[in-house]
C-alpha cells in the first residue's frame, strides 16, 4: 500500500527561496548567450562577406575602358591572354553551363522523381531504409571522384559507343552531373510526396483507383510545388558544380552544337585559369566577375526554390 | 481562516495576434484555498495559467494587458521572471518526466535556483517525492530515468518537481487527463494535504473534480467569466447564471 | 448480373488492365531507382579492380616518387587530415552555436528569416566562388598567404551549413514540452538547453560533425587556390610534416593533379588514390549513418 506518509517531514532546513545563483554562473551564462547570438548572426556576415570580397576584387575592371559588360555577357570571344586584342566574353561558357545543366536535368529529373515515387509509394520500409542510405552515400561522393569517373570510365564508354573522337564532352558532363544531382532530387522529392496528406491517398483508394492512377491524378498534382523545388535545387547544384565538370567536359571554349561537343562551363573556366592569372590583372578581375555572376545565379535559383518550399509549408 | 487575497487579476486581456482569447476578466484567489476553474475546451483556461507565470512570453506575437498581482506585486513588472516562476508550481495536462534521473528531475529546479550542495538537495528531493505520494515507489531507484516511469507515476513526478522550489501557488492544468482514476484519486488526496501549505489553482474539465476539491470555483467560457462562487452555489440547484447550471449538469459543453 | 453472388467481386477486363498497369508502373519506378544505384556500384567495382595493383599499406605510407609518377600518397593524406581538423575546429563551434540560436533563441521575425535565408544560400554558393572568396579574403586581405590556415578557413565557411542543418534537426527533435517543463520551474533558457536539450541532441550533433568531416575531406575547388599545392617534399610516414602557414598537399587535389596534369603516371595510381579518397569518405559517412541508426533504437523517451 502506498498511502500518504503518516506525516510529511518538516521542510528541509535550507529553503530554496532566498538562494541566489553565484555571480560567475550568471555572468558566464550572459557571455555564452552573447556568443550564441553572435554565431547566429554570423551566417549573414559570411554570405555578405563572400559577395563583398568577390565583388571587391571584380569591381576595378569596370574602370577599364576596354571592358564592357555587354561584351562580357554576350560575346563568345574569350581571349584573355592574347597579346594584341584581349577579349573577355563568357557567353560560350554560359552556353556550356546551360547545355550541361540542361542535359543533366533531362536525365536526372525523370529518374530522380521516379525513384522518389518508388521510395514513397511502392517499396516496403526495409527496402526504403536501405535505398535511402545508398542515396545518402551517393550524395557523399566527392566531386573530384565524380570528375575522375567521368575522365577515366565514362569517357571511354562514350568513345566506344558513340564513336566520338573525344570522350570528355557535354554528354559525359551531363551524365556525371545527373548522377550527382539525383540524390538531392530524390530526397527533396520524397519529402514533397510524404507531405501529401494520407487522407488524400485513402480517399482515392476508397474510390477503387489503382496506385498508378492515384500517383498520376492525385499525388503528382498535390506535390507539384515540392517537386519543382527539388528540380530547382538540382539546377542550383548543376550550375555551381566545379571539379566534376572541369574534368569531364573537355576544355573547348565554344558554343556546343551537339552533345558530343566539348565545352567549358563558367565554374570550370575559373578553376582552370585562376592559377595562371596574375593577381590584380584584368584577367584575374574578369574571373572574379564570373564569380559574381555565378553567385547571383545560384542565389536566385535557391531563393526561388526556398519561396516555393515556403509556399508549401504555409498551405 | 482569515480571508486574504493572494492573487488579484484585474481586467486581464490576452490576444494571439489579432485574435483576442481572454476578454478582460477580473477575479481574486484567496490565500490557502483551492480555486477551481472549469469550462469547456477553448475557453482560455491554459492561456490564463501561462499569463500567470509568464511562460506566455515564449509564444510569439501575444499581447497581454491588465494586471495580475501576486502578493500585491504585478507579475509583469517583477524584477526576475525566474524568481516569479519559482513562486508558482505548474503541472501540465500531460505528464512530462524530463529525460533525467528521478533524483535530477526533482533536484532540477533547486539547482537552477543556485542550490547545488548535495546535503541540501537530498532532503528536498525526499520531501517533495513524499508530498507527491511517490517516494515509496521510487526510493530504491532514484537513479533510473524519469521517463521510464508509468504515466501516473510521471504525473506525480511532475507534481514533485513543481513542489521542489517551494512554491506559494500550485497550478494544476487538467492533471488527470492522462492518468487512471485510481491515481487521480490519490493525487486528489495529495492536494487536500497540500492546501494547508499553499494556494492551489485547479483547472479541470471534470466538473465533479472541482466539486470534490475546490473551495470556490470559477466558470470560464470563451474567455469570459460566467460566474464565480463557492462550491455550494456553483454546483447547487440555483447558481446565479443559467449557463452554469446547464454546464454543470452536462446539458452543454 | 447473371453471375452467382460470390463472383460479383471477380476482376473485370478493365480492372485486370488497370492492375497490369499498376504492376508495370511499379517495375518502371523500381527500374528508375535501380538505374542510379546499380551503375554506381559497377563503377566503384571497376575503380577498385583497376586500383588493385597499387593498393597496399605501402601505398598509403609512401611519398610520391619520380615526379609523382610512382610511389604513394602519404603527404596528401596527412594534408587532408590537417585541413579537415583545422576547418572542423573553426566551423563546428560556430555552427553548433548558430544552430542553437536559430532553434532555441530566434523568434519568427523578418531578421531571423533573413538569417535562415543566408544559411540556405551559404549552402548553395558554388564551391569555386568559395575559392574566390578565400583567395580575396584570407590569402590577400587577411595576409595569411597561400597556407593551410587560408584553406582551412575557406573550407570551414563552406561546410558551416552542413553542421547548422544537422544540429538544428537534432535540437528540433527534442520535444518542446521538455523545455516548457524547465521554464515552468524557473529555469532560464540556457539552463533548459544545458540540462535537457543538449544532452538529448548531442548524438545528432555528433552525426552532423562526422558528416562535415566527410564533406570537407572531399572538397577540391575551395582549397585549390588558397593553400593546396601540387607537390611538397615530405619524409615517408612523417606525422607532422607541415607548418600551418605553409601550403600542403591534399588527397582530393592530388587526385585531380594525377589525372589531369601529370603525364606518364603508373596506370593504377590515380585509381588507387580515388579509391582511398572515396573509401575514407564513404567510411566516415557510414559511421555517421550507423551512429544515427543505433541512437534511434535507444531514445530516452
């Protein structure tokens, strides 16, 4: 039996009331909380710092008469080391980035979303757990290893099966980039499908539809925004990827006409030439300007993706 | 017992964003009484308690006006909000055993207050566990996790924790919602004992519980006071307001 | 209907067609999932086979010889370890505290929405832009020169979002009712975090730190122009070959150099380098994953 004790013991001698925390504890807590606030704000400092420093190194180029922004953006003439007539046009690189990213998305989006559907709708919990772990490991492979795979394995396969003279080209970069972006598309896409309330599924299944009809008529429309965000984040990753495309796309600065053409992307261009450009030279500043362009581009894509995701959460 | 006002609420209003949930209520709680608060769901009973110990501050976008005075001291002008919360013991509807040992669960509040000597903590832990009628069940395993106890035990652990900083006021928010009737009866016995030492505010959706325990009861409905009265009147045949009668008799609610 | 009652629920041709459709859809989606997993396993297997002639303990412990066309990877491995731990020492505390701020202190106002956006974009900034920033800020502006410090700081900022995200997730998984229970007995925010939130989130935070290690170990672009160098003469098996203000070799950079810049490398060496890099990154990740799975089985509530 656990009745009340016959008498409550007398209140303990030293009451809690009136006790004070020692000064060092209170001051220490203040200092620590100050530190927490500072670190919390640091993300803003870093992002602004990145933009400011890259912009700072790029800005003096605008003072040069020979430089024009329109030429930079819309000319495909890239001759940074020419003796007589230096020309800095990155349009060919923009086209290269566009071509590789587009091809990568054309491969990765259907496969990524298909895999996301399989994960969230068809497979059992054990298999799902296993696949998710594999996808996580897939996402962890360093980009330089991807580049190496492109350079050594993929290029040989491409030369063998397409008869192309060079194996490092848009197709190679696109496939490698697709494999790299699939994990992010799968994981965000699966989250989006998970976010569709189960009541939708039950309501549809109660009407006697098959799973395929359920997916096509109910889930895909309902998860539309989340899937869009997944694709956008994949695009962001594709535009920003450096090492893999540097090694897998070849180095030809020209606008590609077929998937078997070698190209150079914006990121690869910086990585390839920054080492040779003397600090403070025009060439160096133009490369930083390319960095500003990349920063703005990925910032925009990520911002839109975030707005899309936020739109889902609000609903 | 001399009638002495312990808590004085004057024209209290509370809004979440633009939605006002408490519409200017005023009432007194007397020292040493059990003050029952009854009312259907959504009548702002929990919000009222959170205004009392100012944990409402943690909810963003809330606006409080009016005053709540404990011992004549306005809670919103108090020097240390932590000292204020230590004056008030709060027991939530669902038992919350912190993922600490049973001993640490009860010693947590004194430690936060700055009491760290083991010789001072041990008697407090034992006294509070005894007061909450839990001591005999756990005295041999004070070092096991509080979260491993059963629901009813966890609720008594929560009460022990609420008593550990020697509060002057004990607020219980629908404490019996998640526990079985036997444990409920046992905790009710505990409360009858405790009323000798402190003022108790008992928020409950079981009208019969308020009838069994409370000296006076307030019927709160949609953020307004319908009626305050002694237990005889509220639960009698002729409360002042028709709605009180209907609610107590279970005609609506 | 003329059928007997028990036949009322048999499949009509239409239903059979739909069911076939469903099975087909299932297999197509399965194929899509398999299409990303299987080739990858094949590729890794291929890399491993090609790497086999070079893979040995000697390969790891030896230094590159004969103009990097033979020998091992020791200096690159040690350099990567230097970079990873130095960057971790900077970014783990900042990242964890930032996550505590975002999850425990930040109210939902425009300023904190901006911070969230900043974290999100920090994760999205291309690695080569981080390299440009590191070059401009640490190498030139802060006058650290091309050095391990510059490279590690660049890596630290780059991997910050990883640890912020995983720490936040770990903190958010501690139920809010625990915090409220602490506040109710007069605990300050920090006391509640210290006593209840952190002890229960620590394993998740640890997982995040491990993931950060793997991320930092694999990055190439950010260190390429801030502190990593093609070649540096180092004693075989030397544990402390670098000063912090000089440049170092790194595994990821070494792989890039071997496969694109150095002619006449022994065939299997780049493959073996790739396998060591890939193997260590995947190993670290697998550790994080198994830690997470293990901890999920022994929650305290």
